[in-house]
C-alpha cells in the first residue's frame, strides 16, 4: 500500500509539473498568430515575396525574444534561391462569340491564374484538346491545328492507362509547354466535370520542373468552361466520357474565343528563407541530438492586387503551432536532454523545397536527428490523423499513447513514406510523424481559407499533442528507430 501511495504521488507530481505551467497552449493565442499570418497585409505569403519576408521576420523576432538560439551565423534564416513569379494588376479573362463580348469573368471565383503563368495580352479562338497530351501512342494534338489558338485542356492526366505508355507528370508547366510547342498562345485548364466533387478553381504554385513557359495559363471553373462549350456539338461532360471510354483523343474547335490579359514579374532565382530557432538540451551527450518540429510558413500568394489566398489552415495553423510550442518550452524553462530545432519552411507549396534544403544542409549528421515532426493543415476538420506510422511505428505509438491518455481524438489509420515536409527527412532515414486533421481540406488553396473556418478546440488539442510528443522525445524517452520502407 505504501509503495502504491508513493507511486501515486510521483504521478501527481509529474502531472502538476506539466500542467501547472506559466504558459499554456490556448486556441486564443494560436488564432491570434494565425490571424496575422492569414491577413490581407501578408497577401498569401508567397515564398520569396516581400510579404513572405515580413512573416519570416515576425516569426524570427518571436524566436529571438523567446531566447531560442539562431541556426547558423547568428541568423535565424537559412537562405536559398527559388523560382519566383508575381502576378501584377490588372488580370482579365473574357468570353467572345462572333466578335461580341459575352462574359467578363471574375478573378477568384470564375478563374484564377496558375502561379507560374506567363504574361500576355491575347484574344483568339478556343480549341478543346482533351488531356493536353502529345505522345506517339496518344496525341490530343494529332488531328487539330492550334497555331495561334488558346487551348482548353483537362488539368490532370487520365485516370486510365494505355499498356506500355507512361504518362508524364501532368503538371501545368508540362501541359503548357506542349501547347506552346504546337503553336498555342495560351492555355485554360479545367477540372474533371465527371468527378463526384469536381475541384473548384484553386491557387497553386505547384507547376513542375523545367524552363518557364511564357504564355497565359489560367484555371477556369466548370460553369465558365460550359460557357465556352455552348453551341458546340458536345458538352464538356460528354467529351470526358467519350475520351475515357474509348481511350482515344477527341479534340475540336469551340465556337467561342477567349480574351486573356495577364502581366507577371518572373524571376528565375530569388532568395527565400527557412526560419529556424534552437532550444538547447542540457544533457552533456544528448544535447548534440535534435528533435525537429516543423511546419511550412509559405502559401500561394495573391493575384493582380485583387485577390489573395489567406492560407489560414494551410499552413498558418501549423506555423502558429510551432511558435506556440516554442513558447511552451522557453517560457516554462523546460529541461530537455536533447535539443529541439523549431523550423518554419519556405516553398512547400512549390515542391517541398525548403524542407529538402534543410534536410540536405542540417549542419549535423542525419544520425543526430532523433525524429522529425511535421504539422500541416491542423486546424480545420473533426479529428486527428498522425501520418507515417507505418514507417516509424515506435514513434507513432508514442504519439498515439499520449493522445489516448489526453484528448483521444486521433483515428487509427496511418500511412508510410513521410508526407509533405516530412518526406525529405524520411528519405534520409529519419523517423518522422505528420500531424494533420481529418477532413481538413474543405477550403484548401481557396480564397475562403480564413481563420473563421477553423475548429479552435481541435486546433488546441492537436497542438497540445504535438507539444507533448516533442517534449517526450526531447526528454530522451524515445530512442531513434530504424525506419521501415513500405
């Protein structure tokens, strides 16, 4: 009985030491940071932009005031170069028939430009070119002359396959390049009309590799595409059905013209930064090991001075959580054996570039990174998903047990091979977890991804779970495991 009483007292002491802290995680504090990062002032935080640097400077100042150590050369910034494209005022996309203006479309709802659109002030007939693919085995351009035309193509590759044929990436840059090679002067992308929930127009800077393609590139909404198909023999839905069923191209000229105007400031290499602060461990040996807690700070920017993509959930939520957890460590003077690296990544939206840069330039051997925890889209939805559990099962169990003993909001399913900014670290053999919420993507890359759409209670709980998990690893209560490549 005496031993049980002592055990209870020990447990209570530990509980009090965690819960009766000077600084607590609250949704109010988290959402205050989110509101700033998602504000119109920061214009969607496109990596490399002056607004992104304003956000980065703000977070670096917060790290400094908390007493976190700079990452390198007395700086909280890790610099690298990225491709950059600013969409300038005043963009337009209009529909003409028989030389007459029929519709002037609204940027943001009816259409958006791709993040790496080229410039142009064009007006031309529109040709539908299916999937916009040109291969020997399947060629949407084979029987149609698009020279001097604006082409309309499905945004994604077919969901079906042709034996022996490997589709290329299907990313917009590739499809725009193919269109340009066939003489087109612009391209309009459209989502699949036959999907159960067709994708709306979204802001995106995920454009693919290769040289910049300097022609206008827009993503139009389905009702807009239907306007262009009016008076044609087939509807857009019928065209997708026909092409998919026969696995053969069916391209033709529409009875409409499009006028597109867009001006950009394209820079092949522009500086951007990861923001990194170090909370040092106290153990003579283990302080040389690190736990990385990260989230991407960037989003997809704004367009033409008319709209911007707030990115409240994606990923102001993760960035604010990194800062809030750093406050927990610093303001409560937590004693940890290992050091913690708090990271805000740049250029996730264009292909995980900031995460890859850090993974390749850690400043220490990768074996010194005990674990990496990534947070992305963590404040909208109804429950918690902890990803990469199949590759790092021991680390996953640590987080699952913490959740079970606290909020108990995490679902059973997980996955393998990283995910988002965790991926580059997973590829280096580092155990990783990816924190996200279930049903998180209602407003993904839309102008509606605002703080008002977030779930404060869920947000608070997932941030608390990430904190406890990071703290446990930093205290030395998890030993690095050999990851499983599934």
